[in-house]
């Protein structure tokens, strides 16, 4: 291994030790001599590796005090050459979303890499593998993947710039870009009410750990306190073909006295409304997400503006790559667009 690769490799090993909590933020790390003995390299190599870590604001060397881990959680100076997108390819909107991101990437002269988390490893490990390949810009579509705040904090401190997509919550260590879920549900409810629908129901997924699922249902409950709610098991999320007719019929039966039904996601709206027509259920339907077939079923839809979301994502990453920008993490909610009137 040549000298440059050698000290780059030492730098990566120290970063991994920080990520794995062997060295925590504020800890003193061993002296150059001890590190030289531990890694079996010269002190010159260790010194070069530590210089890189100091330049990236990962450590701080103070004369007479030693070397401490000193992670910084603000913006990190970098480039936008490569953007890594970590997302669920099974999602019905994946193709539209990645197309919008790639279109914006062309304008920014960036390359987009797609990474789907392997089933046999944790998301934390998946993201560190990306970091270990010197990829520093990540757009993360969590969906039902869990990521601990501690891992997110360490990745930020080590120099990774991150935007969370479809995450309807604020994080201190990454920007979040999502649909304005509250406004979306409010628009659908008000459109129903203006059309004279007085008994409203809601159908959505049952996994309330997912921020968008929780926000949409809670907003409906707030706006329609006496509204009926039916939850569909999340386990059918990526396998709607296996959704039993009995679940659909049970939901329609529970809401059979409603003259308006709002679906938290379009992927549920379509199969439920097809069955409703078979059963001659008489109600108006509305849903979030424009999908092929919604117009044929006369469903009022709120479409997500993926173009604006992609623009906001790149705006966030640009700020995160400028150390002088005084970046602070923010939640950005992008308004949707009603596709039609009732």
C-alpha cells in the first residue's frame, strides 16, 4: 500500500472507532506513538492521518493537552459531485421521485447513485458503508426503516451531509423534506365539506411509527373529531396483491354510513374504491397521491410536488456543503396540489 493510501486507511480506521463508540466525542485519543504501535505504521503516517481528521473537524489537537475527538454538527465543506439516494425501490412513487432528483442533478452537474439497504444489515451499517466509500451527500427515504438519533448525530459529526425525505419531523442533524401533510389533509377535508359531505371517514396504514402515516391520521382526527377511522395492516405495504378482500370489505362496512372517505395514501384508495363500486357503496372519495386510475374512479386527489421537493433537497445539500453558511437543520414541508374539484 502506498503512503497516501496508508494514512487514508488509518484515518478511516479512526473514524470507524469513533462511529463504534470506541472513541466518543470529547475523548482523548492515544498519542501518536501509541497509535503507531497499535496500527503498525510510522509516526509520520499517523501524523498525516491526524492532520486529515483535524482538517475535517473530527479531532482537535491542542499543544500540551493531547488530541480529542471534537465532532462538529454544522455544515461541512464539500462538493456536490455525487449524491447517494437511499430509498425503498418498491414504493409506488420511487420512479417519480428519483426522476425528479436526477433531473435536478443534471442541472447541478451531479451524479446520483442509488443504494437500497440490504435486508441482512442495519441501516446504521448501510449508511456507514456509504460514508466509508467517501460519499458524503445522502438523501435518505426512511419509510419504515429505523435510524437511531445517535447514529445520525455521529454521521453528521463525521462529515456526512444528510437530507431525510418524507420525514414529517424535525431532526437536529439532518434537514427533512416532506409533503405538507397537515395542509394536504386539511384541503381534502375542506373540499369534502364544501361539497356537502357531513359524515367523513379515513382509511390508512396502521404503522403509526412512520411519521407521515401518524401525521395524516392525527390531522384527520383533529379536523373531524367524530370521523370514523379504519387502519390497514402495514405488512401489506409492498404486497398489495396479497391484501385480502375481507380486509377491504370490513373497512368499507365499518365506514358504510360515511358519505365521504379520505385515504391517507393512494395505494389504498384504488383497491378500496374498486371494491366500493362492486358493492355499490355511495360515497365521495379523496386521497393523497395521484395514481393512474384515480380519475376513472372519480377520486379527488392531492398530488405531491416532487419537482419542488427535489429542488429543496439540493438547496439543503448546497447549504450543508458550505461551512460558512451557518447551517442549522430544518423541516421543510412542501404543499401538494389538488388534481381536480369534486
